[in-house]
């Protein structure tokens, strides 16, 4: 991957975000000494829910994560969001401008697949707008993630995934030099790479695209916030396993330092 990612590639990529908010203590480890020294306290933090639109000249049109469906915002019960998430999941604070349906329609071609960084609610909120036959790609064992928060979301995920083809798990082998847990050449032509970045969830993925204007790293929720990325501080309560989460963050930071022209797109902030 690193031998080629600084070379311009064939992919056209754009990122679309819709407004949301979340507790800072979930997005950022407020107990980290750097956060304590900076005086960061619990508050509602403005964030975005992103989808990344990937266009490949021969493979087609894909999305990384799903954005937000207007159906889900307006009638969450109707699309299968269970009452706990309707009450406590912050859906009333979500916006769908533009909605996933509008994003797909603007491309003017069928959607060929969705690559998921992970399956938390705010990353699957666009599924009601995605055709049932579109394949969905995840990291290994992502559907069986054991994070306690997912116990509340599992029924909702089941509803949103009902009637779709089985999730397609990308396969990884251990990176022999230890820089990453594993890397997958998604299209087989060195244009899009999935990086196994466990911690936030067991099968969490980040992605690197070789675009026409240079390399782009999509971190997913390895780092939710700009402050966390700039200060090497992992997420707070919104993760499954803290030490692997921190290690994944530091590995992606090291990747960005080795490739300083790389554009970095974080999980929920510019």
C-alpha cells in the first residue's frame, strides 16, 4: 500500500456530511492527561455524520458508510429503530440535509456497494435509502461486535439489514512489518485499501483511496474529533476496547506523518 499511495490514482472521492451532536465524553477520552490539562469538560459537541462517495472508472459507484435517511429521521419506528434508541440515541438531533437518497440520486448511476467502517447506528442511518440488493462490506466479525452499546442497537441493525444479502466480510492477513493489523487491496488494483483498525469495534476499518488529486485517509471512528486527532487522544466511552483503539489511532497518525500530502477525513469532524 505505502509504495503506491502517494501516486495519483483513478478514484474520484467526495465527502458529504449532515449535522448531529453527541456527548464529548463519548467522542473523546476526557480522562486522558492531555484532555485534563486542556480543561475539556462534558458538553454537547457539534459533529457530522459522513458518507464518502467513491467513483472508480471501472468498478463503479460506492459509498463508505451510509449518511442519513430522511425516512429514519422522520419515522424511526417505521424503519425499525427500537424504542431505546428512539428515546436515547439522539435521532431527534439528526438532520438529513442532504439525505442518502438525494446523494445517490445526484450520482445518476446505480450504487454498486457500501463499505462500512463499522456498524454503529450513526453509520447505518442511511440504509433505508439503499436498495436491498446492494452488497455491504464489513470487517471480520463486525456484526457480532460485543460493545454494550450495541446490545441496544442490535435489534435496530437487524431490522435495517433485514432482507439484504449476507454481509460480505473483507479478509485480512497480518501485516508482517507490524505497522497495521492488516491491509486489503479492495479492488485489486491498488486504488482503494481497507485497513483493519480494531478497538472502536472488533472489525473496525479505515480506508485509504488513491484519488485523482492524491491520497485520502478515511479514519472512521478511530478518531471522532479534530482535537483527538491532533492530540493523539482516542475516543471516550464510544468504543469497545481502549488499548487497541489507541493503538489504531497512533498507527493511522504514523501513516499520515509518513505521507504528509495525504488528506485526512475524520469520523465526525472536519
